[in-house]
């Protein structure tokens, strides 16, 4: 057995690997960047070694630094986790060449599945069903257009070296093909250094079904059944579950057997996932499930498989990498119950899923749920890496029980002052279409407006918040404030009641009026939350944190887009400035682009006007709510 393991990753997967390694008596070494110097995975490991600056391209993605760190600390093996260098065949080979153990598949297996066109041909040769399409060497626009016509629209253009939804375009009609092909190639070249593409028939009612496989060095390959990962946003998984809803035993047997054939075709060792696209227009059927790709690593969603099989997949990885055979045979594996996982992100679904960064003053895990996280209360979510806070996993005797438990768990999370998608996850889990199992990969996009509508605070909770502010600010019950404009929301009002106070509040940036009485103050009720006389205050309801404060009079407080000041929505780097002082702009014109959390965010003019102040320059690092520029409204005619 491996005695010391270096983990070439960070966050929750590093913490997950450390937990299993410690239970097996394996010492662990955490690699960390500047931003992660005090991170949970660093605090949890037996040793830690610094590998470079905060940017992943200068630390976690530099293979030479990671190998050097392993040798420096005496680690025998390297576990890549997922993401970063986990599917980099050259890095895997470099680890082996350095005399270290690579906890993953052989480099040749990674290469075999690295290019989608070659992998698809390999699968066809192995008798694995593939989506109808074209993967020929002729990459001319004329040939590709002709093949698209033969396949029939809509078609999907995919970069052969793609992943994560990049280099992918759906084309609905022949007249759009050339432009979409050019766009796809440009993105693929920028992201992967390879602009070759393949074509596939677009599946109109798609479900994303994947099978967990595991191989060892003795030629054994088993499957650990399937997962459904159809709940996606921009091709990124949001909710995963096992087993797949609506999967009958005959179809399961065929798709899992196909997955085992796929793994054997590349002489696979370790944990891997065979991903399929299913045409669910007539339910899940074996003749309508097609190979998409193979992920030659552990998956983010592996806990749901662990929950229904009772297997620790990280333990299996370490045992197989140490030269042991797979611990169980195929007939010793079975499905027990149903498990669902939700990814909790630091982001605001109501504002286009804008990432949220900063210090986690409060973070409390839900009760009765498996919680996989790389942060805890007092840690920070930085702009350098993926903003996932945790994975929340619940198991039930059946799907309905698992759904109910996970929805409750999402509502039970406590977090401040960052925003999270907890309430959005609860909305999705409670959605009738999803609960009935009648969903496709398009569910979140098709119902985005409904699912991203945040809950409103109840009148009772708002009144309680106002009462706390009254006591903390020395108000008296019969002092009535002026009521702002007609758009203000009025809550807590009662006819024929005793004299009351109208308290102007700001709740999550929205104006409210709460009506309170001396009687209600005398019987003060405090909802779950944080109440402060001289600092931020918040309460929780319906899985949502509601920040509240007394509303400031007009003309005071910080600048906002309403008065033409463009604020940084999060800490980040200004990567483009499109305007100059004195320039005239129209509403919606792009002013500048901010890069944060591995994403680009365009900041636009709120109305027609003139740029009167420009505070940020290209390549500048800015903090949240920094005023970047000011647009003065155009004079009315």
C-alpha cells in the first residue's frame, strides 16, 4: 500500500481524498498556491507544500512543480483529483517517468479518450453505440456542410478536443452552418489549441446518463451502475442522481455492459466514467442511448454512486494504484436506495448566477445530509478558482424520499455574507417536471425565469426585522416615517389595528415598508438569523438569506447604477475598457469587461448618456463595489 500521497488539487476533492487516505493509514501532502495558504485542505493534510502564485496556470497546472513537491516531501504517489491536470496524459507520463505512482489510468488510456473523434471510432470498433454523425479527416466547410445536410438538422458541432461546453454549437438550419462553424472553431482553437470538429445528430429530448466503471492492472473491469446528470446549466452539471429515473433493468444491463466494453477497449485502470446521451422522447431505451465521451478520472458526482453501492471509490483508487485487484466482483455489487447530489455555489441566481467572493462569516452545513466541502466558517471564497462551496448529498429508500431530504437540506444551509444558489437548488428539486422524472438537459434553460425567481420574505419575518431595528435605533412605536414612492412593497399592515409605525427597510437591495405596533415590539420574535445594532443584520427564510437595514434617505449612501455609477460586482481584474471620458454611450453599450472566478462579466451603460468619470484602467485589480466609471444621463429633450 502507498505510504505517502501528494494531492495535486485543492478544495473539496482534496479534503475528500485526505479523509479516506487517513482512514487507510496513508500520510497526505497538500499542494497549495498563495491564495490557498490557509485553506481547509492545507490544514487537514499531514504536510503541505507551496507550489506557486494564486493563478492556477502558475501553480496547480504546472506539472514540474507538483512532481518536485512530491520528491521534496518523500511522497510515493500523486493523486490528481479532478480538473487541473487529472486528464493530462503528458503529466501522467511525467509522474511515472519520475519513479512515482500515478493514481489514475495509464497515459495511453487517457490519450485514447482525449480526442472525441478518435474515441468515437474506437467505441464503434468495440461495439459501443454512438450518435449518428461525421468524424472524418476532411474538415473543409464544403464537406462539413454536406455531411450536416445528410445527417439532418438540427446538428451539433463539437470540437474534437473540447470539454465543459466549449467549442460546441447547435445549428438549426443550413443557412446558419458556416457562421456557427467559424465561431465554434475559433473558440476551440483558443481553448484547446485545436480547431478540428466533428458533427453529431442533435438529440431533441436529451438525457445525460453516465456509467461509473473501474479497472485494475489484472484486466478486471466492473461497473457501479449509472448516474443521471441531466440537470445542467450551460453544459455544467447542477444536480446528479443515482440510479437514473425511469431506467429499467434490461436497459441498465445493456448500457452498463457497453460501458465495460468501452473501458476494456482502452485497457482501463482506476476510476472512470463513460458518458452517454439518451434520446428520452419515448423513455429510456437501449437502442436510443449513445456514447458521448469518457472522463478518465474521478467525477465530481461520485458520492451518489458511493451512497447506493456502499463503496469508497477513493479507497479503490488507492488500492488499485498500489497494485491490488478490484476489491469486489461484478456480482457482489448492487443498488441500494436512491441518492441525489446538489452543488452549492457562491453565486446569485437572481442576477445571472453572478459569482460571489469574500469571507464566509457564517457557514453551517445542513442536518441529515452528507456535506463535502473545501471551506468552513471563517474561510474565504476567492476569485481564482471555481466558486463551489460544497456538495450536498442525500440518500433515501426511494427517489421521492431522497428528493424531499435534499430539498430540505438546501433550505437548511446557513451562509453569510456571500450569496449562494441554495434557494435555487430547492426550487429545482421541488419542480414538478423534475420530481416526476420527465426532464431533459434543457429543463434549467427552458424554465430559467421561474426557477431563478427568489423567494419573497414573509410579512411576519419582515415585521420582526423592523422591530429589532426599532429597538436598536431608539425608535418609538407611534413614530410614523414618510412612506417612499408607489413601488415600495408594503408588508405587515393590518386594518383597525392600534397606532403603528411605518418602518422603511431595504431587504436584499429592494425597498419595503414594515408596519409595527407597540404590542408586537413587546412580544418580540426573532427569526433564525443575525441581528446587530451597529452592523450587518440578516435572517433566513425559505433557504434564503435576507439582508436588511433601515433605508437611507435619497441622496445618501453609496453610488449605484441608478445614479450612473458603475460598480464592480465582485473583486476581479479589468481586462478590457471600451470607453473614454467624455464619450457618448447608449443604454446597453459595453463599457468594460471584468474577469473573475474564471468568467468574463461585461458591464454596460444603464441608460443613454456621457462617460464623465473613468476610474479603472485595463489590467487593474479592483475590489467589490469599487466605482469603475460614471455615466451622466443624457439631457431630456
